[in-house]
């Protein structure tokens, strides 16, 4: 990587067929393939900010690329290439804007579930556990604390809602929806992927507390799609500071969230413009996560 990049908040300048814009990524349709472009937008509490985070898009794209390669022995994925030299010719003129932050992928029939794997108790899982003693129908021992390590990683799928919040479903509900064989295969794969990725992360001083994966079928074959073990789809905690019973220092948006709490923002749009030091510190967190996980450098 190395090369300094432009800040990109929107890719409206691309004269290509837009498939959809997420909060962070813009996706273009090339027929059998898609171009997923990670912008430098940031969202917190589901609201997108007017300020951009230097390096964020390239970090997200490169972290996914790293994990797609790292997990190929377990399961295939949708990645064709993240190397701009291998992109379709019509993208050549946009090099400066899209290089480093874009991935060409095979279009898949996406399985309508968010496949969440949890090794630790936090977030919506913690809430569900406190209410019911279980997550997605999986009963857990009583008395677990916030952020405590679970006896073993658990598979806790949710619906993939077009709008509003995803709801957790049991394994049986997933099996009913997509078939028991496919559901079993996805669950087993998720646990294997989480085991491999979390062992690597731990060797770099990072706890992969939980993560969300999406799967799809390409020519009948089950593959991982979307993004993989990024700070946007996972909770990464600093192993040095880990202590159950309280929130953890994380490498993602935790820093920004704490700043937003401190200024008393009501979490309703429009989001406030961020001060320079908050932008810089957030950028540094993303870069640190990337450099720790991959052992490579990125300049912002
Ligand atoms: N290989 C693929 N083939 C088809 N669809 C894909 C593929 N990879 C990812 N997708 C889909 O592309 C969409 C990406 O949207 P994206 O995640 O950017 O926005 P979102 O989920 O609507 O919102 P958010 O920004 O909160 O994540 C998802 O619906 C995902 O399932
Ligand atoms: Mg998404």
C-alpha cells in the first residue's frame, strides 16, 4: 500500500451503474461482478457523519482482502481482485479515486441471514443474555459479566432486515428458512473461521470479540461475501487492557462514540462536524488495527 490517498466521501463521479450505497460502501454493478468501494465515511449510532476519516476506506478494504486470503483453506469467497491493474478497463480513468479502497467481487445469491459469531459477551448479545439468560436460543451459564469470554464461541444468527434492526433468530429458525443442511454447513464454517481469525488476532495483541459474516451461493457453491473481520463488522479489543465487567478499549468506533457521549449529542441526524483531533485519533485507531493485524504499513 504505502501511497498516500485522496479522501473520498462519495463516488457519485463514477459513470457506472450504482447497485446501492450503504452507510460506508458504494457498490457498482458489472453484471456477473460487483465493485465494492469503501469510502472514508464513518457512521456511529447508525448516523453517517459529514466528516471523513483519512485512510479508513483503504484500511477496511485491505483488512477484508487480508482475511479473504487468510481463510481460503476453510472456505472460498467472492473476491476476484483488489489489485486495480486487474480491474475492468473502464475504471482506469478513476485510478486515483478508487485504487486501494476497491474490490472486484463475484456477484452471489446472498443468503438472507447475518451470521454472527460471538466469543465474548457484549452488545446486543449481552442485552439478550441479561433479559433471557440465552442468545438466539443458546442457553448460557448464569452470572456472566459484560465482555466476559464465553465457554465456547457461539453462532447467533439474525435476520437481514431491509429496514430497521436485525432480529436474532434461533438455529432452528435459520434451518427452517434456508434448509437444515445449508444452515449446518454455515454454522460449522463460521466457528472454524472465527477460531482461525481470533487466534491470529490474539497473536497480534487483539481480541476478536465477535463478528458478522455473510454468505452467498456462486454457481451452487457456498462462499463468504461482503466484508470479513473488519472494524465495521467486528469488535476488536486491546488485549492489554482487557478486563471483564466493563466496556473495553476497542480499535473501532468506541473512541468516537465516547467523544459523542461526552458532548451530549442526541444521536439524531444531522450528525455534528467532528473536531480535527477526533478525526485524527479515529483515523489512527483504524490504521493501528490494520497494521497490527496484517503486519503491513499504510500511510494516511
Ligand atoms: N458478492 C456479493 N454478491 C451480492 N451481494 C453482495 C455481495 N457482497 C455483498 N453483498 C451485499 O451488498 C450489500 C452491501 O451493503 P452495505 O453493507 O454496504 O450496506 P448496508 O448493509 O445496507 O448498510 P450498512 O452500511 O449498515 O452495512 C449487502 O446487502 C450485502 O449482502
Ligand atoms: Mg452491511
